[in-house]
C-alpha cells in the first residue's frame, strides 16, 4: 500500500514539474551553473502577467567571470494580443544588469540607463507588443573587476511604463561569455 502512495506522489510531482512555465538550458537540478552560455524563459500565465516597469524579471547565472572575455545578453519581452474590445496603450521597457552593475550601452555620467523601450503599442488591431534588447560588458574593464572569478548573474528587468495588469507575457534571456 505504501508503494502505491509513494508512486502516486512521484507521479504528481513529475506532472507538476513538467507543467512548469519556465524553461532553462541548464537542465534541472542544475547544481552547477554553466561556464559560457545559458538561456532561460518564462511563458504564459500567472504570475507572468504584464507588470509595471520594473516588475517583470528573469535571471540567469554563469559559473564565473573570466578575463579576456565579453559578456553578451539578449532579452525579449512580449505581451498580448489583447481582445479588440480591450485596447490598452502600453510602452514596454527592458533593462539589464550583472551582479547589480549596468551593462553597455549605458551612460552613468548622465544617468541614462541601459533600458530599451518599445514604440507605443495599442491593441487596435489586436497584436502583441514586443521589446528586444542587446547588451554587452567587457570583463577586462577595471570597473568590472568585481565580476572576475565569482558567479555572475544577469538580471533582465521589464514591464509596462503605463502600469501593470493585462495579458500574460513571454520573457526570454540569453547570455554568453565569449573570448575576445
């Protein structure tokens, strides 16, 4: 009898894990972060609905920063489509950082962030709204010395400048650490 109960629990856990909304190139249980590349995404339903900027987040970690490399990050945020009778206006934005440090392009002197912004989107006609960003970071820059030899986590931050609520979102992040 206990074998049947344990089997049912194992099946239930397996079904729950397989219906996850997240995808990760570092297959579970991912006890050791990859060295050079990783891709993660979320798709679809609660809690992944469009939030006020910077409410939608996604992160990926690599084993450690290395000299003579450049870290690249690419992110995408898509929402919608909305029904034709519900036409919210929205401006989607994406930003990124690595261990809290901004990636390029950015202008910290003039306090311009590394955000990318979509054009104004409406649901007429009912189409999705998408924003795409690409960033990089030279690991040999003295300003980035704190990233060498430690795990590096890239955080993709997104959302709607006009406020949250609305449809489900798809969000993806791909990071690569490449030799110069």
